[in-house]
C-alpha cells in the first residue's frame, strides 16, 4: 500500500512539474496565468480564442452569447 501511494505522489509531482513547464514555455498560457492573477480572466488570450468556438461557455460576470438569429428554432414534433 505504501508503494502505491508513493507512486501516485511521484506521478502527481511529475504532472505538476510538467504543467509548470508548459505554462512557462507557452506564451498564451503564460498570459492567461498573468491575467487570472490580475483578476481579469476575460483578458486571457485563451478565453478570447475559445469565445468563437464555445459561445455557450462564459465567465460568471459575462453574459453568454445569444444564439445566432439565422439558426432555425428547434420545435417539438407534432403528435
């Protein structure tokens, strides 16, 4: 049992270290971390890039994107 918990601890530490390296090397992740630390997550380049791909996902203070006006409305089939 002790060996399993030690292995899990090593795996978690390696994952944490790898995540820190990715944030340190990749400029978009670095800017995202800085914007979150400043309390302005909407200024994160990752949020800006994903806004077009995921319109229903928004920050708690920001309103969700409204559905496109030209999208057909879903209706229940008539029985």
